[in-house]
C-alpha cells in the first residue's frame, strides 16, 4: 500500500469475517479471511486486519457490513423485550394481518410474536391521525409498566403509541420516564425508527429494533474501542439495509436499519459487475453459514422497498419491517445450519447454526492448544479425546472410549457379575485373575 489512503471494508458473518482493502492511489487490493469469534466479534475483525498487513494508520475509511442483526432475529438470540402501547392495542402485534400468503392452508400458523402477551403493557393516552391530543397521557400507567418490566427482567423496551408517526409527543414522554425508571435498559420508540403509518407494521418494526439493540450496541461499541486501540483513526461507518452507510452511533441507536447490512453490499456489487459485463438482469445468491440470500436485479437497477419482510415464505407471513431495504429474499438455512428432529420425529434444517465454533472443531482446537502448552514442546497429537486406561490398567484409544461410553453401565454390571475386569486390548496380556476365563 502507498500510504495515501486505504479504504477498508469488513463483513462479519456467522462463520467467517472477511476483509477487503483498496489503496485509493493504485487500486491495489488486499484480502483476508478469519473465523468469526461469536463471544467477541471484534476479535475476528482484528485478526483479519493483522492478516491483511494493512497499517492501521493508513486507513482513511472503515466500512462495516454485518449479519449480526439478521442472525439475532433469525435465530432468536436477541434480548428479552417488553412493549408499551396505547390502551386497547396490546394485541396488535399478535393479530397482525389477515392477508396470509397461503390462504387455503388449513394448517397455517401465525409467526410467534417476539414479545409474549404478558410482556405487553397498555397506557391510557390517545393521539389523532392529525397529531392532536384526544386523551392526555396518564403517567401513572407508565410508572406501573416500568415496575412490571423491571420485575420481569427484560433488557429492552419498545414503545409504540397510536399515531405517533403524526406526533411523537406522548412517545417522547413515555421514553423519558422509562429511561429514568429503568437506567441501563435499551428503550426504543417507534418514531425513532419509522415515520410511516400502519400500526401493526410499525409495532413490528420497533419491537425488532429493540430486540436486537442490546446485541448491536454492545458489539459496535466493542468494535469501535478495539479499532481505536489498534491505531485506526479513520471514520467508522456501518452499511445500512438501503445500500447507504451511517456512523456507528446512529447505527447503534436504530439497529433495525442494519438488518440486511451484510448481503446488501454484495447485491450492489453484483449490479455493478452486471453493468460492466453488459448484463441488465442479474440474479444473486449468497449462502453464508447461517442464512441464504438471493436478490433479483432488473434492468440494472437495485430495487429498494419501504416495507421488508423477514422470513416470509409461501407458508409464513414473516415479520414486517418499515425500513428502506434492498429487495432481498432470505431463509434461515446456510452452510452451518444445524439439523434437528421435532417431537414427532420430523427432520428440520436451521435456523440455528453451528457458526464458527462447532463442537467437534472446538474440541480438536482446545486439545491442540493444550498439547502445545505441554512441557517439552511436544507437537499436538491429532486426536479428539484423551487416551484412557480401563480397570485392568490397559490403555484405551479415543475410538475405544467412544464405543465404550454408550455401554459403560452394562459393562460395569457384567464385570461385577463375572468378578473379572474386561480389557480394552485383547492383544495384550492382562495380569488380572480370572480374565482368561471371562474372555473365553
């Protein structure tokens, strides 16, 4: 790199963290890929930065795309969330819309709301569609809701009052009271994330934004601190779902705008690649570790919708989000999706994912790390389980340990009945009395 300014982009996926850096003067590219670190996402970014050999002081712009928000929604790993709404509108989130995608499906089930009914609270107030106060806000109801929210142990609160898009006066007061009564809790009001009408869609949007805010704010804050400590002084931007960027602070305040932060950059790049190749219609496919995404580019244009649906399929209505979003279809099945069986024995794939730290890989990596720490600097042995000794003192390999694990209780009962230990290695002599008789 020439040192005249490096534009650096980092994408954090559920499995891998990818980095691309471009020298603004020469156009030279540097690439790096590292495993995502679920417990501390910033560590994967720092690892990729070291692999790229880009000097932090040379970076002139840092642009970040992430699937952390959509993965938290898809896998339902966000924060326990409560909802405060106008009296009489408690069940709007659950009623939803009647225009379900598969109208003749008698087995249709509505998507489960992200806020259960016992965490939805009503306050007495009313605002007209013109923004005029019909019923003043009863602040005692807000105090009572704050007490119950604190007792329930929620970590985030969404506020959606009727016609707040026309006048946010009541929502602003409710938010101020909740922040005062519940210090340290994430509080998101609907007017902060959506200025559109339609109560169900607006409620769904603010609930999802509150649901992921603790996760997004924590990791964006950690990433910023880590980059500053590493010597990166450039402005930090997060990729938005509409194809633009925003500062980390604004992104943390309204994380629902980062819903498609990761895949949207790929769609824009595919449109540019199609333009250079002379292809007006392009179909993109992005299969990650947790989700699979596809988008259609028509006449060279990337379509942006003002209403986006998460998890919408022919059999599910999904969850509406009132945020400008590049038109992307997404399902909760990727390269690392887990296969599981329901109580009836039916097999399913996802939406849970093994991520970058699946069980077998983690066990092998932990064992290799332990071997590297052994005295004498012995090399790591390629085995998954430690070698053990049976009751006769013979060594038993990893495969033998796995086979013996499932029949341990039966083996102990049989040995007690015969009064003779059972060797795991029949080709070695055993000094235990009675062993030959037991083997024959």
